[in-house]
C-alpha cells in the first residue's frame, strides 16, 4: 500500500480498525490472475501474539485452491470515503482528491478443521449480532441440527496468519487548520453518509482546529 507519512497508521490502530470493521476484500494470485472475494471476518491472536484473521468461504470458491499455508493473501479493509472539491478550500490552487480509511493485512492462509469451523461460525455471528442490540442475538441453536450441519458442509473455514499490517487514513492531515476545517465543514453538509462520517473523523483527529474556529466565531459576535 502506498502511504505518505502524514496518513500512515501504526500497527495497533490499523488492527483495531480492521477488527471493528470486520468486512473486507480477500485477494490472492493464482499464478495467472488475481482472485478476490468480499467476506466478513474477525481477528484473534495466537499464543505468541501474532494476529490471525478468521473467515470462511463457499466450498467451490476458487480461492480455496490457494489456501496452502504458504501463499500470501491480501485482506483489504476499507472504511468510509468521500470526494473533496477544490472549491471547498480556503487556499487557492487546490486539486480534487478523495479521503478515506483503509487497512491491508497480508499473510498465508490455511484451512480450519471442522471443529475449528464450528467455533468460528459462532464467534463470527456473535460479533455482528452485537451490532443489533438490544435485539436478542441470533444463535445457531435456533436451527435444526440437520440443517446447520448441511450448511457447514457447504463452507470451508480458514485463517490468515497476519504477517503484514499497513494502514492509511487519508483525512487531509497535511493541510492548514483553515483548509482542514473548511473541508470538514463542507463534507459535514453533504447528503452522503460517508461524507458526514469522514467529517466527524476529521474533527476527532484535530479537535483543536475546530476549537480555534469556535473561539474566533465567538470573538466576532458583538
């Protein structure tokens, strides 16, 4: 991942973002072309602290042929993104750009045993069911045993040993306070939810810029 220093995230922040997002594009190269699938996942850690991304694929997914425990795969995890118009800057001579959050995890992938898959299915559903609280969480206990086992036979559990972690949060951190707040305010006024989320992230990253803006506004009011 190309990441200018202004936007680079440390390992801990990148892993936290990836785990909270829990959804990404898994990619690998089959020797002729890239192969990719969108999928949910969760992070866990080996006894030595090595991160692991646990997920599963349909049994006929071509990615499975590459799960040999040696071939490097890439998991691309993206957050909100938003277009920025040059007209929104205070400074002249700006160009269009795009703000975003993205983390790449890389490493070899191996299949899980049937027992490990059963645990993974439960942990994965628990992770995302908590997003829906106070709804009573769904559990596999609501399914008949025969149906659940049939569904499990249609998928294969996998785990990536995460050897590479790269994070880039491009939020205009290199811009002046005036330009930074102008862009955040413009994005916050857009209809698209991603634009508003980027605006909030910008405020979270540099709150002092917005505090200065509020103080100036207060001083200007008679």
